[in-house]
């Protein structure tokens, strides 16, 4: 393995350890000492790649969201091929992404950044970039029945807000059957507001 590849692998191992700690221990419990122990790397190696905890968290956020985008490609491909419709999109977003254990790290960072201005300023551009990528893809896949091009992005933002709200619910997770009913009902409300591009029809509605 070349030196550059070794360096990238070390960086990824440390960032993945940070993600695991965020999920299990929360932001404030994820000390650099715990992250170093979890990664199996030396403190010197961590400081070489990530001089501060903030640098490490930003790097971990990049890797985490890059993974989300990469894993979303099959879902987007199914949408582009019209193999699924909006209800299936909502279901899979919850099952494989926002409702997943790994996404808890993103939610933990979003919650911690609310009272940490420095953290907020560091991770907000990364989160905004991820949301922008998703919104741009959705805008190409769907049109708004109202004719307002901004409405697709608005509806997708509302969908993310619902899913994140379910993931962050106080009092513990809802029963799976209740979550399923809520997602189905949301899809029923939103789907009539969306249409497919004129040149293709949606076979899911036939």
C-alpha cells in the first residue's frame, strides 16, 4: 500500500471511530482519548490528520455524509428509472438512512451544534452541501403540480424534517407499526403535490 493510501486509511479509521463514539457516547462523551482508543491509532497519528477535536468532527461528518450520498445512489437510480414512487422513497429514506443507527451521529452533531457556535459554523456548510445535493437530484426527478419550481425542494425539506423528528422523538422510539402508518400517511398527503417530468410517466400510479 502506498504512503498516500496508508494516510487515507488512517484518516478514515480515526473518523470512523469518531462516528462510532458519537453514536454510543454522544458529542460531549466523545473525547479524543476515547476516539484514539477506539481507532487503535496513536494520538500522534490523530493529531497529524486532525489537529483539533473540531477538525476531527468535521472530517467525520464529511465521511459520514459522503457515505450517505454513496449509499443513496441505488435509491436515486430506482427513482430515475421510475421503478419506485414517492411512498417508496419515504419508506427507504427512513429505513436505510435517517432511521438508521449510523445516522444518529448526524443527529447528535446537529443537536450539539445548537449550543456550540464554533461547531455549528464548522459543520453547517457540510450539512448544507449534502441537503443541496439531494434537493437538486429531487428537483430533476420530480416536478411540482403547482408549477412552482421551489415547491419540490420545500416538500423534500418538510419530509426530512418529519423523518428527523421521528428519529429525535423524546420518550423513545415509536412502535414500528406506528412509524409505518405515519410515513404512509405523509406520502399520501405529499404525493398528489408532485408529478413526474412530462416526457415520462410514473408506472407506480398506473
